[in-house]
C-alpha cells in the first residue's frame, strides 16, 4: 500500500469515527432529555399519588363520621 493510500485510509477511518462520535453525542443528549422528562413525570405522579392518598383519608374519615352519626341516630 502506498503512503498516499495509507494516509487516505486513515483519513477515511478518522471521518468514520468522527461521524460515529457525533452520533453517540447526539444519542447521549436525547437520552439525557428523555431521562429528565421521565424524572419530571415521576415527580408529578408521586405528588399526585400523595394528594390522592390524602383525599382518600379525608373521605374515609367523613364516611366513618357519617356511619357514627347514623349509628347514634339509630340508637336514639
């Protein structure tokens, strides 16, 4: 292989590696953005779950209070 051909092959390989590196950098950026969005969604769902649990407890307390009032009315 001549020196010019070897140099050309090396340059082609470097260009290929450069494109691959750019693709990988782009993929990492996309994954980071997806990860950020998923974390944000998880945070929102965790917050929503806590709110629903609190509302559930409030409703349970109200129902138990109503049952208590009905029982006391029944005894009278």
